[in-house]
């Protein structure tokens, strides 16, 4: 009987220590100067596009980053400064989206910008 009581106390103490340790882990506060943008690229009929090229243009440095959409048409860019304006657009074969802006006035830290593709104009196809 004494062995069972000691075992029960040991297990209870171990469990309480483990619970207290997990409660001490705090999520780090998110940096309000960094944001992410993600979205889905779709065809005119609303179907998601795998393999479309999404371009993110930094309007301060004019640097362009690209992302090729995944299976369900999704893309993402992470760790973008909130103090800079960006432009997003997508291209896929004979389709292109309009340019969308992500400005410093948009305070979302996780912005969602979906891009809808339309047939390219004749002069764009060249």
C-alpha cells in the first residue's frame, strides 16, 4: 500500500511540474513592423491555378520577388516590412492579373490578396 501511495505521489508531482513548465512557455510577441501576404490565384472561371508566377515588387528598391503557385493556387511572401509599399501581380500562360497594391496604410500583419487572371491583351502577349 505504501509503495502505491509513493508511486501515486511521484506521478502526481511529475505531472504538476510538467504542466507548470508548459504554462511558463509564452508565445513571443509579434513584431508589428513585419507582415506577410498570401492569397490564391484563379482563372476567370474561379478555378485555382497551379504554376502561375506571382511577382511581388518592392516600390522603394524596385526589387521583384517571385513565387510559383502551389497545387491549389496558393502563394505567400513572408517577412515584409510594413514601412514599404508593394505591388503584386500574377502571370500564367496567356493570362495575367491586374496589379494589386499592399500599402503602408494597410495595417494587417497577415494580408490576403487574391489575384484573378484575365486573358492578356494582344500587345501584352508579344
